[in-house]
């Protein structure tokens, strides 16, 4: 009967499944593994070669925790599974690595749960093609992190791999970031709060990206970064987010590096950004026309640039407010033989210590109806 004390690795063999129901408490003997196996040789783990279902309720969650009266991060290993993993209304405290979906054949559905005080990541999922990984309404609290992130998804380049990450919180962590590699990502209505670092990174995208209505607040470093997509004709939507660094922070806002990809749509809309470094920066070597509209950008210091585009970008920059940065808007187009058309219209650019608008290289801007005031210069 619950509670159960685990003194070493418990292995569920391939082809078998494990179901743990509401109210069960599983206690792992701290810093002990009488089997000396698994991911952590000297810490007890739950190793599921098959499938696992953890089915708690709001009133009676399933709990995995340390045996110590005064527990510490990494007292026990974590849960590793290789097939389907369903976790609902679960509390997982003081592990070394949280949950690890270790095989490409693994899938995860994690909802209404708490993963806290992890000595490494809180969650690491490998994704196979034609699968969807879902994490919703789950809190990751006081995560030490690994490789800069509390949560990591990695498809390894498999096709039609998708991540849904909604209404979650990553808070009070050393590395409070989220990274999605190669996969489509829908990241909505989350909070990244009061972390030492909160880097939200989409790397090597094979599919579309939606990053919408998230709050990235009170962190000391990090920002939102789309890096080096692997396919053309994708759509990247960054809309309605709030990125506000801590009082002593040094973060950036939205950074998009398209490299040499001909991306269909880059839409950066209606975000609130209060950071030390660039508010919005978009770079690429193809003739892409990002739409940067309705954003409010405010510097925490008189440093860096509000909106900055370079390479062969032909942005439409409309109806943004930029204040208290070093510089307002900078546009560059680096191809003398290309079409460097740029639209800069209806923006409010004020109280910056440097220029309001700067046009460089071969950009051909149409500048109209902007309110440019109390900067040290126009161009």
C-alpha cells in the first residue's frame, strides 16, 4: 500500500505497461541505488521500457519525491520511459532529471502537474515523425536546468513532429528556458517568471512556429530566439507576448535569424518588450518581408536599438512605439542589385539617446507619418 519506498531502480520491461492511480505516493531513498543502473548509477529511478500512465486527480495527485526530511535537488534520479507516457495531476519533486522520454518512439502527454526542485532539466522529450507531444497546465519550479534549459524537445530532424506547450509556468529556476529543436512548435499562454535565465529557443525549424500570449517577466537574461530554420515557405508568428526583464536584468526581446531560408511569413505583432538589448532584431539572406507591427518597445537603459533589421530584409515596420533606447529603428539591405524596399510608417520614436531612424547600405525606404521626437538626431 501507498506510500511505496524505492531503494533502487525499478524497471518495467518492454511490452508491459505501468498505471499509477490517484493518491499514490512513491518515495525514493535518497542518494541510493542498490542496482547501480539506469541514467543515474547511484540514484534510484523508475525505468519504463514500455508505457506509463500516471493518473492522479486534482484532489489526490500522484507524488514522486525524496525520502529525506530536508530534501535536496537530485536526491533521486527521475522517470525514464521509452513508449507512451501519460502524466496527469502528478507532483514530481527533488529528482535529478525529472521526466526523460528517451527514445524516438516515445510520446508524452503531461497535464495539470508540477515538476519541482530538479537537479537537471525538468523534462526532456525526443520526438519521432508524425507525432504530437503535449504539455499543458504544468508548473516547472526551481529547476537547475541543463544546457541552458529547463525543458527540451528534440526531433532530430524527423518530419511532422509537433510540440504543443500551453498554459505552463517555468519559474524561479537557474535555467528557466525552453528549447524546441527541428519541430513545429505551438507555445501559447505560458509564463517564464523570475528565472536567472529564460532563453526560449526554436532551433532548426522544419515547420511553422507560433509563439503567442506568453509572459517572459522578471528574468535576468535570455529572450525569444528563432535560429536557422531548415526549410523555406514557413510561417513564424510572434504575437501578443510580454517580455519584461528584471530590475537588474540584461535580456533581449525577439530575435529571428532566417539565415538563407526564404521564409513565407514573419509576423511580429503587438508585443510589449522592455529590455536592455535590441527589442526586435531580424536577419536573413533572402528577400523576406517581415511584418513588424503594433509593438511597444521600451529600454531599461539607453542602450541598443528598438527595431533592427539587416541582411536582405525588406520589412514593413508600422505603428510601433519605441522609447528610451539608444536608437529607434535601423534598417539595412546589403545587396546593391536587389530590391531593398522598406516601409517605415506611423511609428512613435521618442526619448532615445541616439538616432530616431537610420537607413544603411542599399535599403530603399518609404518613410511616412512617423512621430519622431526628443531623440539626439533623426538619421
